[in-house]
């Protein structure tokens, strides 16, 4: 397979995914914050909170529209750039995406119309329900997309059919196993809570910008209070789900965990590296196993094998897995030839041989064991950027809650400036998390089952390269347009104080 084709196909998909991921977290987080604010409006009956909610809905709407456009292109790329992947697992991967498109997307599109245009046409209760259902639809959409992604990282609940050369779900129980796998639950909780964190940072940062300019002060204080308290809740959820994610990655993707830490030689008391020589003794062992003592394999251990697995068996070396993968691929070929020739007995033997070696099927496409190692420096530093910035946001939220409780918010201009700068930083943090999750599992499109070199479509490299730059230009223009609109909305502001003054003059 042409290496440049693989690289350009990966680059194009990464480009689309990273642009799409600029919009999804804010949709998830800001939707909940809008729901909280409108709930306050309905409970109190105060028109002020209605106008606060309407302002944040403008920000939500611009972000949501561009996110939908990039998401649709992303799904098409599975068929255009990764047709072998789509053929092998289309029945599995397509099911959650179909549910997402049919149920969640239509749920969002239906209630978002009521949310924006129904303020004076439906009751307060129905409008509030529409706001929450729009947010629920976006979250439900994220669930099914993350189910599909989680299956790629931890393929469970399926069976490979050598007659069709496809992975299939044979029962409703298999579907449930895919939909509610431990990896899917952990990824959903961590991703959605990270989206909540993004929404809170954006609300707090914009509010801080108003306070620094002594504009819309009542609005800014109200929004910042809701945003910072919600941000603290989101921080707790991110930390808890991140801890569970560490255990799951250690179980299902030990190479990814080793890359996170730059760990080449394993240990029963593996430290958690902060940066450089600064380490937390035994930290990685506790994170990965939730025990004080437990062997965490390093990159060399995974390649060489021989260490004891949790089920008391010995880990195979990379060479042994590659050898058994070749056996599995050959058994599949021989099975299909025997079936075509009507040689039933040989077909049965070859099928049994295939099933015995199926756990290593993907390794048959690996040419060099070093290809099993992801780009460690990139993953290592992306993990530290994600954790470091996440810790910064938690500290900022905590300080903001404290100074607001003491009514000393304007005495901390430096804290307000930091809150503003947290807006671009939260997007860097979010992209770093995506790099950890996706680059960290390379070379696998589907863990242990299908590497990217066997998943790619048979395209011409120049065609993919040209469309890469076309998408780059289109997505960049969309991003610039969205930012210009958002800056205009923020610069104009909610104008609540002006509306209140006009109301008083009218009265």
C-alpha cells in the first residue's frame, strides 16, 4: 500500500475531525448552561434571566450550525477514504451512526426550532422542555458517535463471518454489548464532561471580558456565577471519568498508556511522570490498576512479551502476534477457496484455524513490530497539555467561586484576564485530548483487528492530497466566518441594562 496515500488519508480525516471538534464541546457544555439559566427564569419568573438565556442561545446557535456542517463531511469520509474499514465493520459502525442520525439529529433539529422561535408562541414550560431536549439530543448524539468510536478502540460483542468477510452483530444482546461496553461508557462520560468544562470556560471568559471593560456588569456577574459553579461540577466529572478512562486504557490499550507516560520498561511500582524528572511515585500503577502494586507494561515489554497478564497467562511478543495474524489471514483465504471448491472438510478445518487465531487477525498486516508503537513524543506531551490545562481551569473556577462569594470580583483583574485567556486554552486542551485518544492508538483503525494500512481506500494519493487542501480552505473560511459572527455578537452584548432602562422610562 502506498505510504503517502495512508498518510494523506489520515491527515484529511484528522483535519476534518479536529475542525469538527472545535464546535462539539461548546455545544454540549453551553446547552446545559442555557438550560440552567432558563430554568432559573421559569422558576423565578424574572424576565432578566430570559434575556440572559437568549444571549447565550445566540452563541450556541452559531456554533451549532457550523458543527453540523463539519460533522456531515466527517461521516462521508468513512466511505470515501476508508472503504475497506467500512466494508469490514459497516454493520457495526453504521448502526450507532444511523441511530444518531435518525433519532438524535432529528430530535435536535425539531426542538431547536422551538427553542429559537417559540419564545412568544408556546408556554414557558414547553419552551424550557424544548431547550433541555435540544441539549439532550446533542448529548444523545454524542453517545452514539462515541459508541462507534469506543468499539474501534475496544471491539466487543461482534463476530467475524468469513463468508462475507465482515464483522457482524448476531443478536440484540450483541448490540447491547456494543452500545454499553465499558469503553463506551467511560468515553461518553469523559467526553461530555469535557464539553461541559468547555462551555463553562467560554461563559466565564466572555463574562470576564465584560467585567474588565465595565460593561453589562449585572449580566456578566450572573453568567459568571452560573458558569464557574457549573465549571467546578464539570471538573469533578472530568477527573472521575478520567480516572476510569486510565484503568480502561490500561486494560484494553496498554501501548497507548505506555505512550502517554513515555514508559519503555514496565514496573510493578510505575511512577506517574509530571514533566522531566518530576514524578509521582507509584502514580501510574495506581492510575492503571487501582492497586498499590500491579505490573504496568512498558513499550519494550509489550513488544517483547513474556510478562504475566491479569488472567495469569503470558503475554505474546509482537513477533508471535504477527505470526499468528499471518496464519489467520492465510486460513481465511484457504477457507474461502475450500468453500468455493466444495471441499467442506477442509473448510471446517480452516475455519477453526481462523477462529483460533482471530484475536491477532490485524497483526497479519503489520510489517515491522516498531509500527505498533505510536509517536510517543506527540502523545506524551499532548497528555500533559490536556491534564495541565484541565488543572488550570479547575483552579480558576475555584478562585472565581471564592471571590464571588466574598464579593471581591472586581478586585482581581488578573484573575479575570486569566479567565479570558482560558477560552483559547480550553480548545488547545480539547484538541490535545483528541490527539491522546486517536494518535495514541495508532497504527490501529480497529484495535488488534484492522490497522490503517489495511483500512484505507484504493485511491490515488494526489486526489486525497488535493481534497485535503480544499477542505482546509473551506473549513478555515467557515471557522473565520463563525468567529467573526461570534465576536460581533459578543461585542454588541446582550444590552440588558439598556433594555431595563428603556422599560423603566416606558413605565
